[in-house]
C-alpha cells in the first residue's frame, strides 16, 4: 500500500508527503537445491533447504522543491526526509549436504519437513534495519543552460539494532554537464558516496544470522553524449568501490574490497522513420582488491542490439534483440567459470483503444 500527496505552496515552491507499507511471506523450497561435486566420477553431496520466511517494511517521505533564480543562475532546490523500517526473519529445516548422489545419475532425495513460523525474534536468521536520510540538493543552470551543476549532501543513519550497529555519515554528491556547442554534444561527470546496510549471512553458512557493519560506497563517472542525426550515442567510463565479504571454510567474513571499472557505449534512435535502434557494448573489470582475483558473477563483456519496426499495419510494431553475455567466474577463488552465452528476444506490440482507454 502506498499513498502520496503534493501541494503547490506558491508558483515557486511545492511540498510533498508519502507513506507506504508492505508485508511478504514465502515458504517451501525457496532456496532450491545445492550440489557439491566431491569425486571425479561425478559423486555429489546434495543439500536442500525448506524455509519459511516473512518480511515487513514501512516507509515515509516528505520534502519541498523550489525553483528560483539568483542573478543569471537558475536553481532547483530540493530538501527531502526519508525513513524506512525493515524487518525480516527466516526459519529453515536444512538438509546440509546430507545425501550422496551423482551428477550424471541423480537420485531423488528425501525432502526435509517444513520448519513452520515461530516469530521474528526467534527466527534462525533475523535482521532488522532502520534507515533515515536527510538530503539537500541544488541543481543549477548557468550560461543559458549550457552549463549544469548539481551539488548535494545526504546525512544517512543506518541502525541495525540486532547487530548493535548505529552508523551515520554525510555523503556528498556532485554532477555536472557542459554543452559548449548546443544540444548536439554534452560532456558529463559525477561523483557520489553512500552508506549501505551490512549484509546478514544466509542460512547456508556456518555463521548464519551474523550481520556485518554498514558499508561505505564510492562511485565516479565521466562521459560524453553525442547527437548525430536521429541517433544518440553515449560513451562513459566509471569506477565503483565498496567493501565486500569473503568466503573461508564455509564462513562469510569481512575483509574484502571490490573495485569495478567499466567502459560503456550505448546508442538509440531512429534509423529510418519506421525502424528504431537500441544497442550498446559494456566492458567491466571487477577485482577483489585484497586477493587480486576477479569478482565472481560479473562478465567482462556484455553487448546487445535491438530493432523495432513500425509495420504498415496501424499501431502494430514487431522487433527483437540479440544479447551477448561474456564468460564469468562462478566462485570467488576463480576456479569455476560459466561460459559466454547468447539470447534472442522477439517482440510484438499492438496498441488499440477500448472505450476511453
């Protein structure tokens, strides 16, 4: 459930307020199954988790937005306050590598019984987070909109009472756009910091239920956007840094750091009046700084190209896209990899009027 209201204070200022809440419940074999190959002949240890999990969230937001000018500089000033409360609990009946099978000739295991729900406070994995954020941002326009500058600060508080953590931080944001030759070419850059809640260890690890302290993240990006005829190209490079967790003897521990560096080209627009294009290529190098190994689950290359054709039949368009995802590591030790793969999507869209809709 979500409700939102806005009010125009005067011609320059408006205020808003919003509130919402959600509840979720899931039970069954939600975590699927896990397999650990322990023999060259395919002998495999199997694991199954029967779980019962619940979560609830409450959120509220309020703020004001003002548009005004100081001399030649136009401003869009926003002040906002956000509050989010989140609680989640999971019980499970694990069969932790409790049966032996073979990956080439699997057997059907005996599934564990349902664990039932005992309450948030007594759940095997229980996390509770309270977030508060007070943000101020000013988007400024100079020299007849050829230079745009946004500066902001956000005071974040992350409370994780079950883990005994209560962290606060003022995180800066700055972003700029320069259009020296009009709208055809735009140079842009931005830098932002943030505070994320610490991760709670899942039920598959020996230290299940442990919650780590909040993590600081940093992100920077520079690039250029170029308009050529009816096509728009964007070239950008970026870097993201954040702490990470490491696996050791079936424990999930602090002590890691991830650094992600990427290059990206994207293009969209009209090739002909009836044919539109959307595509791009992304190169990402994500490293575990403490080990020098690649971060698992991050392919080095991704690419896609898609076309949409407005057919001679009114309101009917058809199209498709081809996506390429490069090789990626499946474990933090870079011992097991997933090969590259391709996907083809086909689409069709028809718009029609039914009554007044």
